[in-house]
């Protein structure tokens, strides 16, 4: 929240985060991780670490 990746509003000392903001953050994270995981899988297959 402090780096402003999630939209929120403060109610007293509590943070209120919208569900759409959480879903958007999770989707962006999935998109960022997908090519990295594909590269790792490719490296495992190339080196024979996976049967």
C-alpha cells in the first residue's frame, strides 16, 4: 500500500482496499510471472531436471 500499488482509503487507522484493486494487482502479478515460469520450465527441460 505504501508504494501505491493498491488503491485504498483510510478509515481511522484502518486501510480499506477495493476488491477490484486487489484483483488488478493479482492479475498484473500473474502476467509478470508467466514468462519467468515458462523460462524456468524450459531450462529444466533443457538440462534434463524433469523427467
